[in-house]
C-alpha cells in the first residue's frame, strides 16, 4: 500500500514537472521581450497612446525577427543537407513548425 502511494505521488510530480517546463520557457521568452520593450519605452519617455503604440510595434517586431531567424536557420540546414523538391518542403515544414533542425 505504501509503495503504490509513493509511486502515485512520484508519477504526479513527474507529470506536473514535465507539463510546466514548456510554459515556463514560453513565459520567460515573452517576459524578456516585454521587459526589453518596456525599458525602451521608459527610456524614451513615452506615455499614454504613444507608449501603447510603441509597445505594440516593439512586441510584434520581436515576433517577426524571431520567425525570420527561424526561417534562415531552417533554410541553411536544408541547404547543408542538400535537400531539394518535396524532401526540402517536408523538412522546412517540420523545422518551421518547431520540429527542430534535427530531422
């Protein structure tokens, strides 16, 4: 009885730990972008609507740059691997969707 309770508790702890890890990384990345944009807006002395507009532009630019970097990286990996045609399309789709460059 004690062993089964211990195993159940261990399993629950593992599930909670694994399920929370991606969220922490995503939040951290978003928090970093938000902090950087916020610091820039403060240093420029922006307030009200000007600040809102700047924050919107800054946060969307960070997202675009990230996607552009991912595209460059996946494209370079596909070229290095000598992929062409359908194989290249499949690889690019997997890489860009977060499947990684390990394909």
